[in-house]
C-alpha cells in the first residue's frame, strides 16, 4: 500500500513523464480516444433504457482507479486495459442496438438528402401518419375493438420488441385495423410505432403494479406499465366500452387521460411527431 506522499509523487511523475515525452501528440490522442470510449458507453446505456448500469460502470472504473493509485503492484497500463475490457463488455451487450442506431443514422442522412429538394415532404408524411392513426383508432373505437398502440422514440427495450412480430411497415389505417381485428394472430398484443413505421405488433408489455379502478383492463395496465419503464406514450382503446385513453409519464409518474376525442388525439400525435422529426425532415 502506497503512502499519501508516494501517491502524490507518482501522480506528478505520471503527468511530467507525458509532458516531456517526445511524442506528446500521440499521448493526447490516446487520452482523447480513452475518454471517448467511456462517453460512448455511457451514451449507449442512456439511450437504450439501461440507465441502471451507468452507476455500476462508473463505480467499477473509480474502484480500479483507486486501486491503481494506492497499490504499488498495479501499473497504469492495467487500469487502461481494465477500462477497455469493461467498455467492450457493455458494448457487446448492446451490440444489436448499436447496429440499429448506425443503420438509422445512415437512413436519416439519406432521408435528409432526399428532403433537401422538397422541404415540406416530412410535414406531409407526418400529417399522413397522424390521419391514418386517428382514423384507425376511431374506427376501432366505434366497433368496440380493443387496441394498444405504443408511440416509441426508438429506445424500446429489445426483449419487448422481440416478444412480438417485427414488421417495419409503413403506417396505414388499414394495416392498423387489420392487426387488431378480433381473432387475428396479433390482436392481443401491443403495436409499436416509431416515427412513420410500425416496428412490431403482438408485443407483450409489463403490467403496472399500481392500483387503478376496476374498469381498467389488461390493456390499460399494460399501457401504463410500459410508460413506467420506457420513454414512450400509449394509446388504448377499450374492448368493452370503446373509450380511448392516453397514458404518458409526467413528473416521474404516469398519468392517464380518458375519453380522448379526435381533436385531442390529433393534438397528441402532432406533439409526438413534432418531437420525433426535426425541421430538416429527418428523425430527431
């Protein structure tokens, strides 16, 4: 175990050795790359609803840093190696999500170039999605057909997406209504919408454990449950009454609004698409 004086001397020698090194720019690049890896891991965890792993990741790095500083047997190179291996472990866990983000980024660049010649195209597409969803929801409501639609921002947990059938289909009122037709293979699960695409259907969602009125069925409890664990909002159509409800997290608590009319639903969807798409016509 090193003494306080030895620790201070070691820190000064460490920085002085780099300051007097013949290739200082190489060292600077190495440090920039090192901190970029840490930043990328933290960002990946944050964007994929794995925020609970962030304190664990930081804690392990700090523990290794303390061991490196106070232990005479652990070299600085072991610290860098540990952080790199730890970062690779977390990146491996979210390899699928990273590939999807890269794909979406490339697709977004292509969409941006395409929209450059038609600046209002994204607005038109958003209006088409809003009208299609509104039409489908109210047709389902009129026929007392139960439905659960999740408006996602692209950060849905992987296990929920994989619990259903992945579609990646363009939004249309006919497709939405067809999926929720009684006795259809996917009608009991939830539909996941991300921007102008139906990501998946027939997905199973976690149920809220909070107490709600008895007329809140399984769809309501699932719609509230997913809003509790992910950054999403949900549209729910009651099978018994045809009542349209909307659930969204506000101030760390999920609030549900009932008896949504067409004006209210369009306002909700316009708010969603105003956040989902940037002014350039690509996903925000």
